[in-house]
C-alpha cells in the first residue's frame, strides 16, 4: 500500500522514554511497510546528556521542538499529555501554527521523585514547602504535581527549574534543591548513584499534528507504532540502547531497569479524558481556560 502524500511528513523525535515506539517503527521499517515516507527530525530533549542547560522556559513556544514546529519544520510530535494540551490550546489562542490533539500516545513514560542518599526526607509529604526540580510545563512538572497533590495542599508544593536531567541531579548533589523529578533513563542513573526514589508514576503521552497530515496518514503512522509496541512488549532488551545513548556513558545496558517501560497502541482521545485532564490543568494554572474539546481534539485517524 502506498499513501499519496502531498509532502513528506516531518515527525519529531526527542526522548526515548516518549518516542520509543516511533524509534523502533522507524528502524525496523514499520512506517515503510505502511507505505509512508517520513522525514524524522531530532530535537533536544531534557533526558539527553548533551542538552544545554539554557533551554528557554519563559514560553513553551520558545523551546527547540516548538520553535521548529511553528516554523513548519515538524508536522507531528508527541510529549506529555498536559504539555500537548497546553501547546494546542495556547497556540490556538496566540495565533501560532495550529496543532490538534490527534491521539492518546503509545508511551506511558515513568517519572520519579528522588532525593539524595543522605536526605532526611523519607516520604512525599516531607517535601512540604521544599523545592523539587522539574522541567516547567512539561511531563516532569505535571506528573510531579499529580503525585504530590495526594500528600500536600497545592500551596505547599514547590517546584523550580534546574535544567536538564543530569543538571538537576547535580543540583541535588550540591544541595540546591530538596528533590528532583526524573524520567528514564535518569531514574536508573539516579539509583545507580545511590539516590533514593520517594514516589513514581506513569504518565501518558499525547500525539499532536498539524492540519497538513490527513487522517489516513496518521492512521498508518499509528498502526506502525502499534506494531512497534508489540515488539517492545515481547522483549524490550533489543531497544535499551536508545536509552543508554542518552546518558553519554553513565549507564550500561544491564543497569537500565526496563521493567519501568510501558506501552500501548495509540488510541482516540476521548471527551471524558479531555474534560478530566483539561480541568485539572486549569486548576493548577497550567493552561488558559476557555478551550473546548471540539476546537482542540481531532480524532481524524479513526474517522
């Protein structure tokens, strides 16, 4: 089957914890088997050891992936569910290049809050009014809030920026923050270093796409990802190298805790999911109010 494409779709790849099904589908030829000719665009991610400490945080649209998307260099990408929602909603209200939520994504990325080995903090509620290093307005931020709100009132949950995953681990070692929010492979790195995990949770990705990708193309892309998910779930071992590469030699394959990996085929983004997640995000002042399911979500891959 060949899908007639107006132009070659440009698909973003960032952190393996978010993009593993895409990486596997690319390298095993699953997209090609679906008749797709895709250009893969690599952008810096906070899990990569080479990522600069100077990533801009004032606006999510100033960050590398977002800047490339707004300039037309990327048509489709995925990141944390709340991050995609914020970008889709606020791009619409800011007059930027439109992107829609087109699926609940394939990767349930694991995040953890960790403290130093000698820390006197032994449970999440002991982080009351103490700074936790996160990536603002991204998965580590949202998932940290989601984990902590079961233990503390919102006014007592304190988050701060300390840069990429390795930078925030260094900030923890220097005593600049009380705890850090990490995702794989940096949870495995942290535990190798002796850091203590207080709490962890999976966090689902969402898929975003511009209006340039039609439903048929997206459906083929999601089928390729679903096929990759089956390969990963059968045996994740052949794919650990994607994570190890991001650590720049700080972790060996045998030290990566693959049991944290969790994936499922992409699926439609439901109205109930929108209502729950959007209202939660507005409650935490993470996204502007007033958006609607009809204006932001487009399940065209299933229509």
